[in-house]
C-alpha cells in the first residue's frame, strides 16, 4: 500500500509522493478540471478519485455556472491520475462531496442555495445519473459537509447557519440525520441544540470503534462530541470544548475548520483558522490570530475531549489537514499567502504545506514546510489516499 498526497490550487490537482519516515513531500504531475477544485473523495477500492469543482465564489459570494464532479482513475503504485469517463454537471457549487461506504453513490452537499443530492457510481467507477429522492428534504442553512456513517445506515448533513450581522440576526445551525439505503434518503431528523443558536457546525469525524461523533463548531471555536444512539443522534452533545489556546484574547476573524480523529481513536484534532477572505485580497494586511492545530486527548470511557496542545500551523488559515494511515504524520494545507501584522512587525507568509510528526501521546512536532506558489488562486483542498 502506497500513500499519496493530493493538493489543489484553483482547478489543478497535484500529486505528491510522501515519505512518512523522513517527513518529506515530492511534487509530481498535476491534472486539471474545468473549474476550481472544491472537494475530493476516493472510491472505496482506491482505484478511482472523484473531484468536485465549481466557478462559484466561496461563502455566499457570486454564483457561477460551471459545477461538476469528475472521476479519475488512480494508477496502482504511483497514484498518477487519468480522467475516467465524462464529468457530471451539477446544478450549483458543490461545497462538499463524499461517496457512501461501498462507493455505489456520490453524496453532494450544496451551500448556495443549500441542498443535498445523490448520484450513481457505475460498476466500472464512472459516474451515472442522479437518484431522485421520494421524500422532501430540508437541508438547513449553509450545508457544509455530508458523510455516510461507517455502517452506511445513516447520512449526516452539517448545516452551519450564520452569525448575526448588521442586516439580520443569527441564523441557527443543525445536524441533519437521514436514514440511508441504496441511494435513498428518508426519515430526516434535525439535531438543533438550543434551537440551533450558538451552534455553528462545520465538519465532523467518526471515532473508529465507539459510537462517538466529533463535530467542529466553526462559529464558536469549539469541538463537540455527540453520541449515536441506534439510528439517531443524541439531541445534545455529551461534551463541548474550546479549541483556542487563549479563548479570552481573540484577534481578528477566528474560526475552526476541519476535524479528524486519529486512526487509533485516542486523539482528535481541530484546525484553528485565523484570517478571513478579506485578508486574501491584494494589499490587505491580516491582524495575526491563532493558526494552529488543537490536539485533544479522548477519554477512552466517556469520549470527552481534553485539550493538550495548540501546535502552531506554521502558516495562515489552515483550511485542511490529513493524517497518514499509520498515524505518524500530519500534513496541513494553508489556503493562501497573506501579509500579516503581529505587533510592530509586518511580513508576508506564503501558502504552504506544513508537515508534523505525531507522537505516541498525540502531540505534534513540526518537521518542515513547503511554500506553494498559488498565484491568484487558493489551495482549497488537500488530502491523502492509500493506493
């Protein structure tokens, strides 16, 4: 089994060889899709890779016209990519995408307007037609992630909601839970602690052996743990914990991002993102906030996460990160280069991939970083696939 790192800049997806022992990356070739890469997901067989793309702006920005999922064949051993069949056109920007567990269907989440759709994956790995849903679906406000549970019985759709602004009050968030079978979604439940107010979920990950689901709360800078009870989620989180090193001294625009549980189930990691989209415009100067990976130890009996480290990410706005299958190395991707003011100092920090060794106690030790020339694009997605 060989592990490959893929990272996107705009519409290009670049393959990197990774040496886990040496903590190094080697850039190889790139492939290109019709619009900016939004998310990527591997087929269960690890023979194919599905790439969602769109020319819409992030967030609630201008809506484009080109939205696709494209299948690629993964070359055994090397991980090189070759387009596999025709792309399928989507109605809106796909903010997130995953396959169900056997990779018989692609699940696509849309944020603007909000929605969820299901598409067939044919036996040869190419993409098929949409699966029409018989039940009406309430996707909530600003869906941000869709995942099937490891037993493939449920599909979870995260709806982030919105913070209050000068034009409106807070819009509540929710976890949408669906029964799932053969591409069909049914019996929708909505998990909305406190009516969804003060609850802005962004991403989730599953514990490998226990019925525990860890959810990053973007707008609250927290991680929550929900217990699965049968084919439902508990209506309230069992635990909530802040992800910041100094939560009472926030500077600038501060949000959490991706969450990943360590393969051994003993630790959970959450990205703290300092820097807003306004910081990425030419000439903008970002007031430094916390850009780190928060490391939590998981209580093996209760599932409670306890913060043990805030490891600086060695970049600005770490949108995505991934852990290699052996659990020894983490790669963190920073979305863009930004000019940063920290006290009396102003410096340009480029987009980069940061590598960290993971200790037996779950803590992170910085190994090295690779600066990435993104031009006027964004390094929107990065992940690892074992082939």
